[in-house]
C-alpha cells in the first residue's frame, strides 16, 4: 500500500510540474525544453554506442597482428549472431533496423515506440558494427533518439502531435551525435523523417540537434570526423563533377533496388529466422574474406582515400588487390554485405554504407580520369563529392548531404561542386526510382505514394473522374452567343468541336472576357489544348499535368472524340499530417 502511495505521489507531482512549466513557458517554450532534454539524452546514448563499437572494433586488428586469422574472419559472424541472440532472447524481440516504419508511424500520427528501443540499439548495434558487420551506427542512433523523444512525450502525457515533434527532435539528435554535425542532423529531420512536422517545429529540432552535438564533443572532442587535405577545385574539373552527379544517381538507385529486392528474397527463401541467421553469418564471412574492406562502417577506409599516402596500406589490407578492382567491389558489394547484416539478425543502418559507397564511387571516377586523360583531379575532392552524391540519391536529402559532408570534412571550399553533384544525383535518381531507401518498402506496400493523392489511388483511371456537364460550341459561334453560353455553363472552359466531336480548341474564360469585337467567333478566340488525357490514364499523370500547366480543367479524348473534362480538384494533394499551423 505504501509503495502504491509513493508511485501515486510521484506521478501527481510530476504532472503538476509539467503543467506548471507548460503554463509559464508556453507551448513552444515547453517543447523547446523537452527537445533539448531529448537531444542531451540521445547524445549520451549515441556516445555510449560509438564508444562500445570502437572498443569492440579493436579485436580484429589485435587478432590479425597475432596471426589468428580465422578468429578474425569469424568476428563479423559472431557479432551478427550476438546481436541476434541479444535481441531475440534477452530483450524478447529483435529491435527495428530501419527508419521506414518510424516515418510511416509519424505520417499516420502514431508516434509510439517501446521502452526497448530507448536502449537496445546501444548494445545490439555496437556488437554488430564493432565486430565487423557491414553497416553503420547512424540508423540505430536515430531510432534510439526517436524512442527517447517518444517516451519523453509519453511521460509528460503530451498529445500525439507533440510526441511526434519530440520523436523528430530525437532523430535529428541521433544524426548530430554520431557525426558531430548539428546542421546536418536538423536537415535530416527536415528532409527525410517528417518534413512538414519539422518545418513547424524547427526551433526545438535545432536545439535538440545542438544539444546532442555538445554531448558528442564532450565525449569525443572537437574536430572534423575526417582529416581532409584542403585543395581548390579548378574550373576544368566541373564537367567531371557533373558526370559524377549522374553516376552517383545510378549507384543510389542500385542501392535502393538491391537493398529492397535482395532483402525480400532472403526473407522469402529462408523464412525461419535461425536459418536466415546462419545464411547471413556464412554469407557475410565469405564476403569479408574476399574483401575485408567491406567490414564495419568503413569510415577508416574512407579516411585512407582522403589521406592519399595510405592507399598502399588499403591494398595490403585487402590481399594486395588492384586498387581499381577493389574500389569497384566496394561500390557494388557494400550493400550486399549490409543486407546480409541487417536482414539476417544484425542491428545497424544503411546510412554509412551509402557514404562508403559514394566515397569509392568518387575515387574510382577521379582515378580513371587521371590515369586515362593525364589530368590531375583532386581525388580527395571527388571522394567527398561522391559521398554527398550517393547519400543524396539514396536518401533523397540533398541539403542534408551537402552540409553533412561539409561538417564531417570541415571543408567549405567544395560548396559549389557539392551543390552540383547533390542536385544532379537527386533529380536523376528520382526520375528512375521515385522512392528513397527508407520509403521503398512503404511505397511497394502502397502505404505511401511518391505523389500523394486526395482520396484517389494512383491506379485510379481518369475515366472515373470525368465531368460531362459542359457546353460545347462550334467554330463559327459568335461572341455574343459564346458569352451567353459561358455565363450559363457549369464549366467555364468552352470546348470547340466539329460535327464528329473532334476537339478543335478551347475558349478560355479570360480570353472571352477580354474580347471586344462583336464579329469575333470561337475559331478566333479558341486555343489549342496544351494537353489532353485519355480515360485510361492514371491519377498520377493527371495530377502531374495539372501541376505543370496550372489549369483548372483538362480535356479527355477517347477514340479521337471529346468526351468531357477532368477537374483539378479531384487530383490535388491531400494536406499531410501535421501541415496545419499550430
């Protein structure tokens, strides 16, 4: 009875304190306070995660130095198995390893994460990545931050909307703490996690990200993540940066497609989790035996590319493999190792693999150009730009990619090349693949749309939205009759048709109102339609057409005959969750 009384008093006074702070600070001030708390706690969790992974990563070099090659080779498989067992047996479930469902939950206003997620990734991801699993710590850090934000809001009994804000604060803090990059952390939340919510709550997100960066600096010290020799970029290298942007787009699409399809095939071929664990351990061990460069997050190898003088060490680390062949293997196979790691029991993210792959993409292009053209492109500049390009094309976050690379390298001289590579890779990749690496699974399950539609599925044909209550006129209809028809018509666009119902043109209401000569006819006033639709066209095409041309109606032609209009209102995007002002 006494224990229950203490719990009751604790909750009572705690919630009274929440009301007191909310009353005196206001809604925004209170959310800023909780955002800072979320950022600081996330910073501590991410710091513990990084320290744990760093200590565990020392085992492999130690074993290699003492000639224990087989145990060193089996370490990544041991890390995979350890994370799986920790998640499945001790924690009773396997923690999430992707941001996809966090993005979906925020979109659906379900900002709930379990207490397990607030600490489990610290252990499981450190074991996975620290012992050589081919993944990164960024996604686990982001998931940890999101869970901390969710539970902070739950403790304070906040509304769903405000808990969602704190989750977004946690995701920004997770990136900021891992990279020591507060700007990139905030932009990540703004572009990737929940854009509309992030815009509404920008100040709490910024301060949460800053708080996490402060904790990271206290734990790991100040300074950029990579030591990069600063070199100006000459104008003659501009075409090659353009080429790199396009190349990074295709690499990003490759990562998205392979990550999704290979992961699904593993799950279907080996539905039993224990069997899939064995397959993952075997596949990862074999892949890392062939190419040890694929182990862990790979940032140490990226630093070798930046350093230049360490490239010989890079080759010796990988059985003396030719550097160009090694770079090609890094570009093509890193994502394979990541899928083995994440889909077969490990805990990590694809965030680091995209940057690793981008670094080797940029290096490979620069080295090939230098070898075959005699130019002296700065390989370090192309390594940095490649990281930005593949990151952007995979995650669809151009601003995050630009500022992340600037913050982790400390080099502002590359701002213009980074903007070029990021922009080209973003738009080129979007043309071939509408979804990011995180939203691909949601898009394939029809849980989200690349272009959201209002109560209309993207597969809905235009024929279901046709309006036939229009007033058609002939080519020789005089101005007075046109005006009378336009005033009485429901649709003010007047189609001009011939005897066979062929659409000759459209008299727009603005041209009709501006006409003054009574001798004018429909033939003189009509305009050729910019675009016509077919009843079989889908809703996506209709919406894109309205966005491009800025019209209220588009004509529909079936078998060469005009049959009606489709209105813009049937295809406008629905207001997204959280878009309304606070």
